RNA sequence: GCCGGUUUAGCUCAGCUGGUAGAGCGUCUGAUUUGUAAUCAGGGGGUCGGGGGUUCGAGUCCCUCAACCGGCACCA
């Protein structure tokens, strides 16, 4: 007999070679009916898996969260069978479960179109209704190779060859159809259920490499039950409503033109928001000891050769040639310009850390397919800064930047920030030793801050490793906002030095950092985060003063004048329209505060306030209203513990 | 950049198998002076994304370029 442990601590004896399904049946037939997989020593496996002696076994029902991945993976197989039965000769590549659903990659002469999806979905539902059992078979490599060769499944052959020697070659079969697959799967195609939808067709490179052929990918979403699926579809529809591209047009914030793909035309209201963000950041940086500078947009090729951009980044640069045959480039980064500013005059160790900030607009020729509203553009404004410090100060400065960026995100309501640490890439400049030091400094700062992070090997910038601060958009896409990069290379390339206490000239270490990252992107994320309902301190128009009748026009003018004098962003609406009409319009425009003025208010010198989202109103004196709104409209205060540090003395 | 899709009025969209364009909202004009999510009436507005082709005739079919959308790749 074999002994297995159940999650409740009980131990059961079963016959040798018994499977998880046998175990379930031995407990109760009704339980056996409901179970779709088993966690054996924590690993999710098929019910048909024989149980080893001493294993801990937990049976998994279809509504267990761990079954969701199985549902999605099963559906990927069902999708592939459906496609191959509809279009014999279609080749299959890979088909995993992913967040919210699944996909399968195919190669086919005529690509899929959106019209194919309902047809495929219908066939999938037939396969599911048939409740065909999934069975797992172990094949020899030769048999598998022969089979997939005969079937013309070239991608499966490649996948087969990628399985390490010594590992079993597993085949999952559902009726006539079979697939090379690691598993696990549930009992039958019927377990996959019907709470799924095919959502889109897309191109995808084989093995994710753009040198490889492009396959046709079909995506689906899937959940354990229809209610969850419906909830997901509703959420996607809601997310679409808060898409910043749509809100930007509706709220008259910005637009794009064909003549400048990837570059923003900011409208008055959008630009006001943009400038509010810059003003906020300027204050925060000043408190943190930064000094603001400005460097040229167009600089000669030789500068970019010195910095290494010409050799490493030219494909992404806008180039400019003049009538006298000089080659210039629009700056894709501010750092080389800041190197030249640093280089003016001799710097002492007493000057360090020196923090040069610039709200510089950079231009990068991004691939056309990458452009995406404000979130991925070809010209954007960075809240950029370069911190020059001694090697001793490095970790401390990284830590300060980390604290500052997280504090700033908190002011905007972003509490859940993910941090990525990207290490040295293939294409890079500088010695391995300086890369070692840079990567170590970032790691140490993060460890000291105690913030979790994920390491991305080989994804650093060509001149140094980087931290990326990632925020998520309305429909779950991740966007890098802030960044912190350590750089030993640029100071060396530019021959930049400071005078050490010993009198020796040494190379400073340099940090590149941007906290919003791109003002454009951050604005887009903010719009989505708030669904356009920007908090009072950010709203381009904070209040609209609307009259009920023409008799209140004079009072409205006085109220507006008073609010503006108090620094509030106010518009007036004296139009000959009903108040209900005005209220509706300004509510749709997402104005935070509406102030309605009729004969009564004019008489009593009061204002009636209606808040965004509310249906009730409050009447109070103008003086009280000014006090109230002013206090609410203030930018979040900087944390008091972030003081100007010692180097403030040198100014 | 790659695969697929889309592009008709300011916005959202309709226009069957080719026979020289429509709706709602907005805009404008007039009337209405109005109390918290749409007052009524009338009038303008489009070289159907650009270019080329097929045809007696193209918004509609074909080619091409561009932008946009969804993915993939890229993202210093």
C-alpha cells in the first residue's frame, strides 16, 4: 500500500499505482465527479497522475483558482483543434494560458480575419460539448518526430528538439487531435466550460523574435463561469471609456495630426494641466536640492559621437542637415548637454552631489507601430535630471531618488508601483567592472529601501543599468514612468572630473533620473487613472460660474474675478440657457466645482456650489467659498523630512 | 518595422450587389430670461484619408502611400 497525506492532515492508504482520480473516488464518488486536477506536493498535475508514496495530495475542483490556468490551457488546445479541423494544413506553434485567457499561434497561407472568430468559436463549443477525454501519452522522440514530420508540423519539430535529453516527450490527446504538451490538463474538453470568447487576431513572431517569420495568433479570454466573464467584458468596456485618447478629445486637452505622427498638439486646457505638473515637480525638486538648467535642442554630430549616441542610438534619432553641410541631431536625451554644463569651470568635491534638472523636450524616432496616444510618442518632455556625485555618495543618492519618486507618486494616488531592475545589455559601452559597481549600487539602494523589485537581465541602457518605475493604465497595460540609471561611462567619455580633497582630479559618477519620466505619458496615465475626473489641484478648469438668469451676470463677474484673484482657474457661463442645460454640460466636461448664481445669490451675495458627482448643492458666502476652494486646490505638500541638504550652502 | 483591421460632416456612425451622399449630437441664427444632467424653431456644413487605375459612371472594385486601431517586435 501507498500512503498519501491530505490537506486536512489526514493520511490515506491506497493501492500502489493509484492515481489522483482513484484517490478521489475512494473518498467519495461525488467528489470524484467534481475534481479536475490534483496538487501533488504543491504541483498541479493531471488526475491520472499515479501518486508516489508519502505525497501530499490536494484535489482541485473546477472553481479552484488553480484550475483557471487549466481551463485556459485546455481552451488553447480546443482552439487549435477547431482551427485545424476547419482549415486542415494549418500549422500550430504554441498555445499557452495567459492573464485573462489564452492564445494559440498558427501558420496559415491566408491569415485569419475577425470574421473567422465566430466560426472558430462555434467549432470550439462543439468540441467542448463532445466532452472528449484528455489523455497523456509518453512517446519516444523518434515516434514524435516521425509524427510531426508527417503532419508537416515544423514548429512542433522545433519545440520537440528544444526538449532537453532525458526529459520525457509528452503528448496530450483529445480524440483524434493531439499536441506536444507539458500539461497538465483536466479530464475532458467539457471541463473547459463555455465562459470564453475569442477576442482578436494578431500577428506574433515565432519565438518572439522579429527575425523569425510572423505567425497568426488568435487570442481568447476565459473564466471559470459566465458571470466572471461578463464582469471582465464590462470592465474592458469601462476601460475603453477612460482611454486617455478619447478623453483627451472629449475634454479638449490635445490632439494629433498626420503631419506630426507621435507628436502632441496641446490645447489650452491640456497645456494648463501639463504646466501644473511641471510646477509641482519644480517645487519638489527645488526642495530636494536640484538646480534647473536648459540645454539646446539641436547639437552637432560630434557631440553625439562623444556621448556614444551616434554609434548606439542613431536609428532612433531625428537628424538635421544644414545648407553648409553640417550634420546635427535633435537631442534624444538631455545628458550630453548636461555634461557640457557640468564641464564649465572646475568642480570641487564640495560641489557634489550636483543635481542638474531640465524640463527638456527630447525627440526619438520610435517605430511607427509603437506609437500610442500620449503614452508612446516621438517627442516628449522629460522631468530629467543628472546627479553628479562621488562613488561614496552613489548608493545614498540612489536611495534619495527612490524615496523622492515614490513620495511623488503617492501624491498622485499611485500607491502600487512596480520596480524593474534592468542589467547590462549586449550592446553597451564601458568596462565590466564599472557595470558591476553600477548594478550593485542600484541593488543596494533597493534593498535598503525595502521595496520589492524584479530583475530583467540584459535590458539596461547602453551606458548603464537602470531602475524603472512602472504604472499600469486603464486596461492593464504597464508603462514605464520614472527611471533611475547609474552611469560611469559618460563622465569618462567626456573627461569630466572633480577635484578630490587630496587635490587629485577624479571622474564623478553620474545618475540619470526622470520621475514622471515623460510628462506626456504621465499626463495620459493620470487622465486614465482618474477617468478624466482630475482632482481639484490638477483640473484645468477648477470651477465654472454659471448664471440662472441674466439678472445675475454682474454678480457672476464679481464672483469669478474674486476666485481668479485667489488663484483659482475659473470660467464663467453667462449663456442664455437653462441652468439644467448648463449643469449637464459642465458635468459632462468633468468640471470639479459648479457655482450657480441666480437672483437670490445676487441679492444675498452668496454662491451655490455643486460638486462633481453630487446632486445636492450648498449655499454659502463668497468669502467662505474662496477659503474653502483655495484650501482644497493646493498641490499636495511636500513631505517635511525632505530638506535641502548641505550643498545648498554653495549657492 | 511586421501581421490584421480601419479611414464618409467638428463628434458618433449609416450608405445592399458601382448610378456623382444621409442621421443624431455639436456649431450658427431667431425666439425664449430660464433654479441644478438636454427649451423650441430654422439654417449652414463633406473634393467620402492622399495619389493612381478599371469603368460610360467609383464613397463602393483594384494598386499604392499615409495616418489611426489591435497585437508582435522595439522602448536609451
